[in-house]
């Protein structure tokens, strides 16, 4: 199952994990309204597609990047107009790209450190697998090729769940 970033944030919020304020928008009016509600903060607009490398991707309309930081609701609307309904090509989509039907509009976070964290379905075992790395902000495929020792993989028993010792190892 693939979920978008905004859906992952909603799941985290259900379990009281702190996330930045924001919501998903499917229209320009929604994007601008969400930005207005966020107030006087830097706002990030993120294309929602099932692929990594969105920030470094290119839209077929020539617009560069699926992640942009803006300061005003009008600027958010302008960026959303260049994303919504357009095809984003990243290293993971291949040349066909993926159509952006929604954008995440959220307050921008001050980034002190980036990490990579995912819970994947391991097709070989048909069980969840936690994949984590201190090397966030870059393609995980690059980390796997150049520094595989920097990636932690922990299989999760579907019946027992994630054990405390596994959580400590990942942390």
C-alpha cells in the first residue's frame, strides 16, 4: 500500500506525534485558503505523488521542483497552479512521470537534521519492515549503493509488533 505524505502525517497526528500544521489541497482556492489560515509563516508546497525525489523533479511544463517554500497565500497559489494537474518526473517515476492531483500546504519546519524513515511491506516475508538512516535529504537508493552500513532494517513481527529493543536500535 502506498500512502501520500499528507496521509502519513494524518496517521502520525492520530497517535499524538508532533507534525507541522497544514492540509492537503486539490484546488488553487484550497491551497490559497490553507496558506491564509496558516498565517504569517513560511509555507511549504509539496506535490503529492507516490514517488521519491519530488524536490529534485521536473514537471513536463518545465517547472522545476515538486517542493517549494513561499511566504504569502498568493505565492502559494502561484506555485500550486504550476503543480496541480501537471506531470512530475523524478528519478523514481521514470520518464512517464506522475500526475499531481493534490499538494500539501504546510508551515515550513526549521530543519536541524534530516533522517530517512519508512515502514515498508517486505514482499519476501509479507511483513512490515522498518528502514531508517541518518542520511536523510538524499535519495535512499544512493545511500544504499554508497554507504549501505548507514541503513538500518528491522523486520516487524505482524503479531507481536515492533519490540522496544528494535525501536531503540532504530532511534
